[in-house]
C-alpha cells in the first residue's frame, strides 16, 4: 500500500517554520535576553517586542524556508539533517502578514530563511516579499530582512533600500572559528564585506541612515572565548556602527553531531549564564560608555560566571571609588555596581533640588542599592 503524504498547507508550514525560527534572535524581539525566546498567544510566529519608546507590541516573525544548502554544524536546519522541509511562497507570506497587520495584531514583519539553492535565489525571495509590501500594498511599517551570507551586493543593496532593519549573522569571532563550523561560508567575503557595505549605506548622512543593522553570535560552538567575542563587538559597534548585537547559546543536541565535545561547553546551564554575561557586557558597551578594552577576563579569556562584569571592573579599580553621589556625572554613576539607568536618572533629578545624604533619599533600599552604597560617598 502506498502511503499518501499530504502537502503541507499554509498553517502546517507556519507551524514547522516557526519552530525553526526560534534560533534566530537578531531582531527587535524583546529588550532582554529572555524576551527573545517568548512567543505570543496568537501563534508561535507572533513575538512580543519592546519598542524604542518603551511600549509593547508584537511582530510577525517567520522563517521563509527551512530548506538549506549550507552545512553550519551548530544548526538543526543544515542540509544533511533529516527534517520535514517546506517553503512559504511570496503571496502566501504577504497575505498572512497583512491579515495579522490589518487586524492590528502585529506592527511589523521579520523575515529570515535557510539558503534555498543559492544565496541570491534566497535573497530574491526575501526581498520580493518586502517589495510587494512596500510597492503594491504601500506598507510603511517595520520590515526586518535577514541578509543571506554570500548574496550579491545588488541583492544586499535592495534589501537595505526596502527594510527598516537588516541583519547578517556574524556567528563567531574570526575566520578560524568559522572554519570549525562551516565548510561553505567565507568569513571575509560572505560576512564581513557585506556588513561593511551595509554600514556604508546606513552611515549617518547617507540615504539609508534610518536603516538599522544588527547581528548575532552563536556562543560556545567553536571554542571561541569571551575575549574574542567582545573584541569583535568593539569593532562592530565602533567601526561598523551596528545598532545591536545578539547572542544565542549553542544548544547541544540540535543538529550538532559533528561538533567535537572539547569544542563546546558541555554544561547547558553554564552556557546560558555565559550568554547572559555577554548581554550584560553588551549593555555596558551600548549604554554605559564602557569600551571593550575595559572588560576583564580570567586567564583563559572567559568572563566570570559568578559575578557580573561591572562589579568585576569596579572591584579591580579601587582608585575610582568611592564616588561622590552629589557630584559625579552620569557615566561615572553608571559605573557603580547596583546602579542602573533608572536609579542614575533618579539621582540626577533628585540632586537638582537637594543634596543626597543617604541612599533612602533616592528610593527604598534593596539589595542592589545596598551594594551601590559601598561604592558611593554621600
Ligand atoms: S545557513 Fe547555516 S545557520 Fe543558516 S539555516 Fe543554513 S545551515 Fe542553518
């Protein structure tokens, strides 16, 4: 008897593809590391996000296809994995998204994809959706497009011209590390050069300066250490002016059969803590004025798993403390362990009216504020 295999309909495809889309975090989904992994109640393709103004909204996040001709060893979609493959068509995706958008369920769309044949074929499919939305449906809202490593400059330029933000995943710091993970991707030609082109197009004063560029590191798959990742982060922020960097802890057992055990961190809890520490460093660099050269590591180039990186920096710089809570500027205050943006803004506001004499003048003491008092002078 011949088994009849039903072709997946749109809903089947959405279910299959949204399960696979969860590994790609380089989007506006969430402002904290955990929010990236949350999905909305309306379907696993709807993700809650925090907007720049602090408000909440949802985004339609979809993997166009889980077909892939690449061989990234950490990825459950790589070509030799035996999984059910499917691809959404352009009109199907546009219809689906507009249905959610017109019902005000989502404010924008995030589109990524495995490599369907060639990078340019894939880029054309991704761009086609954005083109139809922008030109036929006059959609002016948020579109995030994944840039496929190895796609042509023309395809990349079209993506930038259509998108609100684009991302190309750097995956790992340096060509040597990438060679451990993929035989097909060329670090300079397929990843770094396209990132540079995007950064030129979106530089301040240029036509596409409104377009954001983000990227993502896979953490713990290539024996890379934190020092290497953080040095690359410094370059990506300072020289290529990226808007945001995301981190995805390598998840063992999801298609990593070829990764040697010594190449990966074995303890899943450790690797999630490491991902968390990298997000903390990212915050220090983007919001608190830290440079990558100020971050401290152990002799193996690792961040501490036990203490947060700001506290380690402060404890290694006793000459900088205590600082005067009534005189220090914003960035000096932000270097105090236990003080975040909210408490620093409160201090700056409060001292316009009166001298701060004790921590209770700012807020009810808690564990974090109590820690901060050790580094402050009143
Ligand atoms: S290009 Fe690599 S990371 Fe992306 S879907 Fe294909 S195998 Fe996975």
